[in-house]
C-alpha cells in the first residue's frame, strides 16, 4: 500500500530530472558552437571563417578583432591564437535545402530554425549540426563530413579538386583530443614558417652584402684605372 514501505521507486524515476537538464545543456552547447560566432556570439553569417583549431567565426568579427589594437585590450581566449587574417580560412559551405531560415512565431517573434542545419555535407548529405563530425580543408576551405572523407578516399578535394594532405584536414569544433592535435600542427606550421622567413632573410642579406662588395671592388678598380691613366 502507499507509504507503508512496500513501494520502491524505480531508477529512471530518480534520475529523470537531471537527465532532462543534461540534454537541454547539451543541445544549447551544440547550438552555441555551430550556429553562433565563437568571438562575437552573433549568429553565423557568410562570409564564415574557421581557425586552425576548428572554431567558427564571422569574418567581419575577426577583422574587427585584428584591427582593434587598443593597449588595454586583452585577447579573448576564442581568438588569442589568431594574429593575422592568414590564420583563418574562409569556408566554402554547401547550403541545406531543408533549412528554412529565420522562422516567425505565432506572436510574430523571429527565431532560428534549429530543427535543420543551415549547411550540409555536399557528398553524403549529413547536416552540419554538431551531431556529425565535420572538417574543412585548410588549403581550399571546402567543408565535408568526416564520414565523406573516410568513405570516399581521395587525395584531391571532392568539391574543387585541389590536392590536399592529411595535415590540411581540420576538424570543426572537435573534442579536447582533436584540439590538442590541431594545436600541435598549428605550432609546427608557424615554427616552420618562421624558420623559412629567417632563412630567406639571411639569404637576401648575404646576397645584398655580396652585391655591395662586388660594387665596391668595381669602384676601386675603376678609380685605380683612372689614376693610372
């Protein structure tokens, strides 16, 4: 009978509340990461760019961030690794025919259509909503689902035909392990680029010194010839 100790609550009844909260939080996180700019927190709108760590931004937000050189400005964590517009890639995204854009409620209020994603994988049709792993190619900006790259092996972009290598593939909004791998690749690329610039500068300096030396020797030779005459 009720309250006589004979009623034992079931497990799903005890955890039902927390499970709903966890689901809501997860959905909110997906929407924040895949529908909004990681820097300005505004809705993503073309042109959309991605950094070497796989975060999504509105291009104008990145440009404003780079132009703002205020002395008291502290770089936001979401963009502290972006030093130049060259550190981001403009994305070539495929529109989702099922996406209906901004919807209007009965009261006339505008809200986002998050039932379907704005973009899809142009190869296998998966929606870019955070429930499937997506990536972009750093050298051309084309965006695909990870499944497409795994199922259809190729050394050229499926969309534009530009050749790419494994290190050119950047996972969008990846997990902690993905970001660590991407961060290591980013640091290696920047170190290599810095070394190449230093080597080029050294060669140019040596060439300039050599040219000056030759010109100096030619002037001395010319003066010597004039004096002897």
